[in-house]
């Protein structure tokens, strides 16, 4: 007696072949999340400086000095290529860094160093609203990196953290003055007055007034405590808690209150020893593991922790 074999239906064969191809593709190609994480670990690092006011003079910061220690740590310990460490400048008399002023739709200029004397484009002062600087930053990130498929990691010191946060907040909210998307997977803010600084009456400049507790700018910023880039953003905030003896009294180590510097929805790290002054975070390149404070620090000093966050 002859037995007959049933042939599988053509549709079943096609379906089986499709599953096999998909399985092979999964084995040969990394997952999207893995690929995104790898891209983020190789992304350029943008350094955004803080507030400066020089009464009667031209506002500006020497960025080579300001970010010098941080740049050395990023290139020597975090494996970031020197060309991918990008200190941005926006004040009219900033020296060094990459000028972001005048960024907007259609601008496509090369990433070059400024002359160190005067800005190449508009330039800003301490009377420029923080949102306006954030607009330049957002367009610069979009034009130079996001639209070319490159994510950017960001570090902001003091007001620089507000500039980054406002840029992401406005983009996520769909503000028509800002680009449609920016890709910033990691943000570290260092001593940033997310809820304002200790001075509650500063009115000398627009930026000073905007960073005063209770300002409209800060109220709007609090509507989104962790704004997200197009593929998500992990937030880190660095602060100090402690006091120093000054004459016959004690004063906080950092002029930015701890609760203000950590007022983001992310990983909040607070130092108690070293008790950092406002700018000292940017200069402590010690590799010892004896720092005291939040458990997340793992004993790392400020710049070593920055490297840990960005690696």
C-alpha cells in the first residue's frame, strides 16, 4: 500500500521562511537599543558654560580655562576624541570654544573655533533671555548633529544647565521657534540653579532676574523636570551640601542651594566632602575614591564622576 506525504501549503512555507530570516537577522544585527546605547557612548560632548556679568564691560569667559580640566579628563579618561569635546560660546566676548550664536533654520556652518577676540555672529550679553540662548543651542545641535544622525551628550555648569534644559523643554513642547527634534541621550548639570539661586533680589541683568526664585522663567521650567530628546534623555544633577567658616560666621560652600541644584527628575548626587565652591567642581581632577556624599558617587570626585556618567 502506497502512503502519500502531504505537502505543506505554499503560505505556510512562506511564513516559515520569513520567521527564519527574521531570526537570522536578529542574530546578525544588534538590537536597536544596543545600537542606540553604542552610538550614545561615542557621541560628542557639548560643554555649556554659566552666567557672567562684567558691569560696564563686554561679557565673556575664557573657555579654555573654564573647561580645561574637564576637557583633559574627557579626552584622556573617557575616550572622547579632542574634536568631539565642544565647549560652546554665546557671550559677545567669550574666548575660545564654538560660537553657537545665530543658529537657526537653514544655517549650516562648519564647527570651528572662534578667534577669541569677538564673536563671529550676533553674540549675546547677560541681558539676553536664557530662552534665546537655548534656541541657538537647540538649532546648533539639530543642524550640526541630530539631522546627520549623531547624538550629543551635554554637560552644563551653573546657568549652562538651564540653557540645556530649556532647549530640550521647548523642543519637546513643539515650540515653533525651535527645531522639531534634538538627540541628547545624557545630560549632566553641575551646580545648576534649577529652582533659583540664594540671591532672591537680583535684578541687575535679565539672566540674573530669571534665575531668581519665583521668576516666570523658572516657573515655566518646572513644568517639565526632565525634558526628553528624540530618543530619550537620562538626567544627572551634581550638588554640594555643607558650610565653610568665613570670618566669624559660616557660609554655604556653594552659592546654589542643594535643593535647587538637584531639582530635576533624574539621578541626584550630593557631595559633603569635598565641600565644593561653585566653580571648584570643574577643577577637581583627583582620581581618589574618597569623596563623601551620595552612594551613587562611589567615592569619585567631581570630574571623575563626570567621566563615569559620560562613558
